[in-house]
């Protein structure tokens, strides 16, 4: 879009007040999403232990709502730090979510290690086709 046309559209939006309406709508939708996320997270924290699962389980944390994005930080930074075509070692990998969904996208070889045999079994079952080598061992 040409700069002159873009500026003309901005002037029209400002003069009609549509830009304020749009900002208000976006703010309202974000507020609703945040409140919904907090409600779901509250229910999640109260009900999840009844199923015998820990509160923080990266397989399910995404359902905690729109503002529960923190779980992806580890995966995102691991993705950025992983050398393309390199080798990666993911210690304390848990259920293998980060190894399979983030690190393997860049690294040619990924070895993921965790002490819990149930987590490793679950990771192997869920992410067997990704090519991540899941190992059950004590990292200390």
C-alpha cells in the first residue's frame, strides 16, 4: 500500500472515531480472554489433582487460558538457541513436549533425558515419530 493512501486511510479512521472503537473492542476481547483464562486456570488447579495429575503438566497447560503462555518460553528460547542441523541434549525433559515440538525442529539429533520412567514412556508413545531419542536416566 502506498504511503499516501495509508495516511489518507488513517486520517479517515481518526476523524470518524472508528480507530477508538476498534481499540476498545480489542481491549474488551483481551479482557474477556484474560478473565476466561483465569477462571479456567482456577478450575484447572482445583480439579486436576482429582485425576491424579500434577498441576503443571506441559501436555495440558495450554488449556489454562489465553494468558497462560509462559509454558512456551522454555521451548521458544531452546528453539532459538539450537543450532540448525546440530545436536541437542534436553535434560529433565519430562514428557518430551519441548524436545519434540521446539528443539527437534532445528536440531538434527536430540537426546532427551529424564529420571521418571512414566514420563519417558509417555514421551516415547506421544513423540515416537519425531526422531527424538528419549532416555530414562539420572542426570546427576
